[in-house]
């Protein structure tokens, strides 16, 4: 057995391309509408692991991003 | 290549090597009606991938090569176009199909006559069995 990757080939009629369908779907469009999606949508981006909020606050305090007062306030909100 | 070439895809539960279809095509070719350009047997896996299957025992050397070149060699990431078609549109996952390229020799002169008369294609379809019964 040999792997075969189907190629998209242009459809045409025996007498040539039939361009006008009175505003309706062409056979090609109608055919495509009846087909399931051949390509799955890309998976959602992975969600980052949830950090320990206390550890995050400790880090922010160490880095000087927040003051001691802000730290205490936020720490009280987070709880133990 | 002179006449219009039809891509005919026929599904089977199992590969059928009875030879009856090829024999009929041989008969039509002998009568100058059609010419079997090539035939390829494919199997589609449940994951959507395609494999070619060996040609029937006793088949001519290279059978399936032309069809594989015409219908294969695609890009698995290519987006389908509304005016295009591929084997993936016809063969369901898990299916086996014979894919034939059939040149309609009889149509060459008709298509030429239509073009010479200035005709342009506006519609082309096959009548259903129900409507054929009304003929």
C-alpha cells in the first residue's frame, strides 16, 4: 500500500465550465456545503497553570511591585 | 488525450476483482465509445488518510499510476476551493473505492461541434432514474 494525499482538482463539465446558475449555488458549492469540515479547528491555546496567589503576592512584594500595605491588603483578600 | 475525461468513483464494501466492470469497459473501448485511461483502487483509513491498494491480479503493468499522479500528490494542508474537488469529498473514512479515469471518445466531436457553433455551456447534469422512466 502506498500513501496517497488527494489533490484538489478543478471541476468542469463535459462541455466546459458552467459559470451561471441563476444566483443559486453551483454544483461545486452545493457539494461543498454537504461535506463535513475536512479540517478540524485548531485546538485552543493551553491555559497556563493557575499559580498559588500567596506565592505570587510574595514575589510581587519581593520585586517591589507592590508595597507592604498593598501586600497586606491583597493577602487578606486571598485568605490562607 | 482528446475527449472529455470523467472521474468515476465507485465504492465497495471490499475490493471487487470480478473483472465484470473492466470487461464492459473493454467492450465499450472496442466499440470506440470510451477509453479507460486508468483505474486506481484506494482505501481510506478511519483517520482520513488514503492508501492505494494493489491492482487486480493480471492487470496491466503500471495500472493506477496515472490516476495516482492526477488525483494524488496533494498538500494535506491545502484549503479546498468551492470549484475544486478531491477524493476526500467522495470516499468516506473506512471506505474502499475504485477510481476510474474514463475518456469519452464519443463526446469529442460533439464538444467540437458545440464550440464551432459558438455554443457555451450553461447547464450539464444527468437525469434521475425517475425522470428517465418518463422518457
